[in-house]
C-alpha cells in the first residue's frame, strides 16, 4: 500500500535484509523490524513525492522500467499506478533520536552513519555523495544513516564526534571505521574495506 509523502509502504518481508529499494536477500543473522525498530521507517521502503504530489521519478512508467516486486504495482494518489526503477528514492535513513541511532548501529549489516549539520557547507557537499554511495552499496546490504547533530544533540557526545561531517562505520554494535571531513574517496575506500 502506497502512502503519500514520507510514509512507508507496507512490508511483508520480515526476516530479510534490505538490499535497496524493493530488493531483499536473506541474511545469516536476519534483522527484522520487530527486532530493530529503525527498520520500520527505512527509506528503502518509503515513497517520496514532490510538493505537487507527483513522484520524484524520471523515465516513463513502462514495463521495462518497473521493479519486479508486488508493491511496485501500487496505486498513486494522483492516478499513477507504478513506481519506475529510476525513482530518485534515497537509501539513506535518518536517525531522529538516540534510540533509533543505537538500533541502527547494532544491526548485523555494515552501517555507515553520517553525522552532519544543516549549517555545515562540507556536510551539504557530502550529503549528495553519501546518498549516491548508499544506493551503490545497497546491493551489499550496507545501511546508510544520517544524524543531524543539532536535532539529536547527545549523539555527537555519545559517539565521540568532534567535527562534522564525520562518518562512523558499525557492524553489530562495533565501530569498524571512521572518516573525518568531506573526503568522499576515503569514505568509499573505508566502505569497500569493511564489506
């Protein structure tokens, strides 16, 4: 069932890891929405739309661009009935409180957390690059999360973040990597090293 702006699609895939938008793979230690509340609102299961209510997608809704997933044939409130493969849906989740952040960092997958702030120019520069990387590595079960340190003020103290942007890599609650600043090449290398 598709809902409007920022609300989630229904998910009947408990016990599977999200690989990207509508793609799932069984993992050795499944993370389910029941075990990890942060997965309930994963952007991989979220539809975004523009202010006019039309999907923020490119391409025509032909069968060659449709996702092979039962939820791809959902009814859009404006009459469109399918979601094209070329949708600009982001694979980046947002942790809006400490509980969500802890849930993400404790997942068995590789989780890359982007600590940033709205007022930070290098953060804005990296935000788009981070979203592109998140989409590229979604097939490897990498989960990308962003945290605005002004909205979750305790986060940078608890996680030892002293500068923004900072990218921390976690697997199963253990920090496996750290990248300081807006170095997208170093971030990509760190992700590849920890796959």
